[in-house]
């Protein structure tokens, strides 16, 4: 008789343990998934900048990111995206000047 009670108690403890641990595990997995999704979205947003034709300075002026640029490393001119690597020396610039006010627009990749 006592064997059955002890067995039932042991099963109850195990069920309770799983009932407590499983939701915690599920929450942990879910939270990790959400964090991963957030990182992916952030990565996609950063990637999107690569294809943007315009960027805004801190004052909100739109500047064209496509055009002819002078490399600050070697002084050579190249056509394309403002923050791409210079085809001559391979260097990239950390910022460009706003078309209107001249304030720096940061390179989103650095
Ligand atoms: Zn260069
Ligand atoms: Zn500006």
C-alpha cells in the first residue's frame, strides 16, 4: 500500500517539476527566437541602406548617395554609391557631407 502512495507521490513531483520547468523552457526558447528575429530585422534594415539612393543628415536634408565621389584615400574620382570601396585604393570613407548644410552623414557600414 505505502509503495503505491510513494509511487504516486514521486509521479506527482515529477509532473509538477515538468509543469514548472516546461513553461520556463518554452519561454526561454521563445525569447531566444524573438531576439534572433530582432537581430535579423536589424541586419535587413542595415542591408537596406546599401540600396537606398538617399540618406538624411541630422537636420533631415536629403542627400544623394549615387553620383561621382572623390576618394579621400587616393584622391581618385569614382562613380557609384557614396560609401562603396574606392576602386583604385579600396578605402571607404566614414562620412560624406550633406548636400545642403554640409553636416556629416555617417557611413552606415562603419
Ligand atoms: Zn582611393
Ligand atoms: Zn543637411
